[in-house]
């Protein structure tokens, strides 16, 4: 396949998509998710699935569908002091409808704030326990005076469906790469409109190229979405060889990578290699059973090679799950850096192969085969010649090109190019991958 690269202006394109989707009030079900998937579907070929309320999915059940139209709190003077239309974070996500008047003491039992971040609105949910509530800044909470407050949430919780989107890009092999982003968060730009935008444009780009693997890109609500996909696609699960959850990739932190449960899968090696070459101080962490949808794909009954790629780690950056995760927090240049990293990861898993040296007894005469007459600058020429030597020396049928790149410290592309040249010269043969 052609060597993939980042298209011109890809950071700004992703940012504009984040900006477009930012106002939508998303949740694990409902019209906000549908609107988001329709927007994605304008860019890529997206199949949208609806799974009815009450459907059993593994140990779970699809919940009632939630939709909201309006919500507010009015103070004793009748002034609207909390307004859903100004920020959809103001409402406890999945709130039951309410239209009543309450005392300040009772109201406070339904209010959520962050005392240590008094100027920020928190993001809070109540997916599987029926409740109602509002989120506001702690400064605003502290300023409330005794009296009777009017609370109004125009929402519905009724039988409907869970909605998720799936883009399938066929390759030369039925073996698949799974890429996934959660679509359940409301107006949070980094978590996870950044992941949605990156994978949308990546899917569009991959669809323009000849691919070794087939790619399945999922846009689904967190936790219940991946569980639903796994429950409905048991026959497809064994085809998944590599996987990556993409989230929080629009800020300037990290990057951070959480390994798959397998710990040293090819995707783990590829991500660590790319981040180590493209960033000054990446953080790589072992798998833990807490986080995003990787924990379902990596559950012991599946144990898929699915890792989690982020910039700043979820839960550890100050803006996380607050109103500060806004359009000023994510930047086009960071989105572009993240996109470039994911494209290079794809390049590696697409090109990673094993070879067997056909002349392993001593070093073959390379000059007469033109393998010491490569073009380029002095440093590049030296590194490319070293790549030839490394590939010849390490290609015993067990070492992959990525193994050799990591061991040699040379760019993967140099190693891959060297392998192609050596094979063309009749010095090596590709070892068949039995899983393809």
C-alpha cells in the first residue's frame, strides 16, 4: 500500500468538526447521538444501528432513551439563574423530568459543583439510577440565598433505542483493525469530540487507499456501546487483530498510551515506537481495568489487542469533565500531531512483516546488487545502508520489521524500504502470516 501521511490542513479540519459538534447535547442514547452520527455520516460511509430498549447485551440491558428540550432554575425573584440553553452541562445527564418549586435546602440535594474548581461547571450523569439534578459553578452555589426556587427539566425517559455508528473499510484481508471513539459526552471538546473528529477524517483518508487489513471504525456510547457491539458481533470478534481507542487527543499534554491487556501486542509495540519518535516525553502505562471501552474489548473472555491513546490522561487534567474542556482547550496543531501519530501507527501495522534471509551464511556482497548505492543526504544514506544490514542480520523468520526498527533505533520506514530492496535483490523472502 502507499505510505500514508497527514493531509494538508488536517488539524484545522478536525477542529472545525469539533466546533460543529460541540453544541449537541449527547448522552448514551437519544437524538444528540443521532445528530452527531448524521454529521459524521456526511464525511464517511457510516452505517447507523438502532438497538431497542430492553435488549439484553451480555450482562447488560439497553436502557430507556433520554431526550431533553429545556431546563432551568429560577430564583425566588423569578430570575433564571441556571439555563440549559447556555450550557448543556448544567443538567445532570439523564435527568428525569421535573417541574416543581422547592426550598433552597431541598434544591441543594440536587445540585453538583466542584469546590476545588469554583469557576467551572462539572459534567455529571445518572444513567442507571433515575434522578434529577443540575450542575453549576461552586461560586454560584455559594451565592444562593434562602427561598423558594422553581426547577424545570423538560426531558423524557421512555422506550426507544441505543444508537451507534460503524464504518467498515475493506482491505486485502478479512483480518481487522478496530478503531473506536465514544460519542456519549455532551459539550466536552477534548473528551471526546477530538477522538470523533480524528477517526472521522482518518476513516475518510483510509477509504482512499489500498489497505492490507480491513478497518472497522466505531462511534458508540461509552461502556454500553462497546458491550452492545460485542454482544451483536460475536462472529466478527475473532477477526480483530489490532485495536485502538482514541480519546482526549486535542490538547497539548502527553501523549499517554495505555497498553492492551496482552501487554506486548503488536499494536502496543507500534504505538510505543511511534510516540517515542514523535514526542519528547510520552507516557506509557500498563493495562488497568478502568478507563474507556478498551476495558470491554480487553475483558478476559475477549482479550483483544486494544490499547488506549490519549494526550493528557483522562481524569488527570484539570479541565476533565468540566466546562473548561471547551473550544479554547483543544487546538488544531495538537489535533494534527495526534492525527500524524495515528497515521504512522497505521503505516506500521500495515507494513510490518517478517522476512527470512536467503543468504544467512556471512554477509552477502551488497555492492554488486546496488544496495550500497542509495541516494539521499549523507546522514540519510548512512542510516539507510545500516537499515539494509540490520534487516539482513535480523531476518531469521521470527523478527518483524517493527522488532528490527525498535532494536536498531532506525526509522521504521527505512527498515521497511530496506526489506523491499533486499527482497527485490533475491536476498530475502517474506514469511507468510498465517492470520492473514
